[in-house]
DNA sequence: GATTAGTGCAACCACAGAGTTGCATTAATC
DNA sequence: GATTAATGCAACTCTGTGGTTGCACTAATC
C-alpha cells in the first residue's frame, strides 16, 4: 500500500483537465459519461484520464449496474504531500548547513 | 510570493530527469555544465530542464564568474506539499460525509 | 425482443516537449 | 591578445500523449 513511486503521481497531477476531473469528482462520485456532460471534452478523453488517475491510485472505480462510477481518493494525495514535505525539509536542512559552513570561511 | 499555480509545479515534478537534477542539486549547488558531467544527458537538455524548474520556483540561479550556479529551493516543495495535503484532507472529509449519509439511508 | 444508455476498443491527428547537434557569444586565464 | 571554458540561441528529430471519431458490445428499460 502507498508504495506508488511518486513521479508518475506528479505527472498525473500535472494536467489541467485531470484536475478538472478530480475537482468534479470531489463534488461526488460520477461515471465517465456523467463527467463528459460537465466538462468540455469527450467521454473517451475522460476515460483515458481516469485510467491514468487510477493507475497512480488517485481514484478508484466501482461498478453500479451498467455504469462505472469513480471516486477520488484523498488519502493518496495526503501521502504524496507528506513525502514531498519530507524531501523539501531535507533539502532546506542541507541548504542551511551549507550556508552556515560558507559563512564560517 | 508562493503565488505559483500548482499544476505547472506538478508538471515540472512529473519528469524523471528533472528529479535527477533536483537530487543532484540537493548534494550542493551546481551549474548546467557540471550537472551534464554527472547525468546521462546533454548540457543543453539540462539547461532546458533548469529553465522549467526555475519558472515554477523550484530552483534559483546565481551568477558566479562566468558560470550560472543553480540552487534547489526546498521551501517551494514544502509549500506545494502543504497545499496538496489540504486538498486531500478536504476530499477525504467530503467522502466520509457522503459515506455517512449513504449508511443512514 | 427492440430500444437505449453506458462502456470498451482501435485508429487516427496534432501538438508539446525531451533530447540532440551545431554554432555564436562571453568571460576567465595564460 | 590568444586560448579556453562556460553559457546562449536556433533548428531539427522523435516519441508521448491529449484529443478526436467511429464502431462494437453489454446491460437496463420499455
């Protein structure tokens, strides 16, 4: 669990249309067709985006009758955020150390 | 400050080579030419990546004699992480609410 | 059983961008 | 001042992918 490498997650998050989809799903679960009604792109395009998002664990799908309903997974976002924060903190720590050493010269 | 829209930041972080550059810079500041010595890509390719990273505020550059030295900015990463975390938390909150309502039916 | 709303699959187009090579330019160094 | 090491700029290739259209399939609904 949460063993996803983070680069593909960022790649998935680096697209405006996918954010539109995520935001729309944030209002409540929906199918690709339903999303196509609200967004200015084709159902097929949305389906592809949903596949990408699902691959990196940002959404999950559930069959409801003849439709595939998608749900956004905030936990994956939080996990990614935590990892990012740790990296950023580490880099700032090193930067501070280097700066300190430089000033001592 | 920190008014960067986050989608381009994610797009910038969604590339393996750029992460290699960030990690290399994490070991200490360096110029595009210096990085080209350590990474399996051309100096020009690295220069382009550095431009992307600088555009979204992930690195900054300082002229040192005839070379342009780059430095990674962990603060921008932390800021991005904080925003991500807030979004994820919000979505999980809504999901929980929806689930609760569904169970009450 | 016919219709209809939803998904799945495949081919295709167009553009962005990751990477390259080549040359011009600038600033240290001898 | 000549040389050398760095950056800057431009053109080009090639792959990835966001988007489309078209059709086949499946499962509700009438």
